[in-house]
C-alpha cells in the first residue's frame, strides 16, 4: 500500500522523499521507480545511508518505527481456546 502511495507522489510539491521507503528488510524494493538506474541508492547515500547489494546497511538501527516513536504499543488481541 505504501508503495502505491509513493508511486502516485511523483511530481507533487513539496517533493515526497520516496527514496527513503524500503521494505521491512531494508531492501530497495522500489528502486525500479527511480530514473536513472541507481538513483534511489544515490539519494540514500547522499543522506549518509550506506547501501550494499540493494539493501540498507545497519537497517535495524536506522528503521523508524512509528508505533515506538509515537508511544503506541501494539498488543495482540486475546485468544481463547475452547
């Protein structure tokens, strides 16, 4: 869903930093939406993000978890076993 939103954001003002959106493993899964080839990685590198083999290095440290950062905790619903 996020990918669709990012793809639709091309040409809006102010620009959306879509190059920062990677998949849950830190893989540059949306790189094919950037032109020329390698542009997504170049933009990340300009921001000091190291990328190797189309994957963000040290992704666990860099990952922004909105639930954690905004003070929300996600709790699983209780399960009753008959």
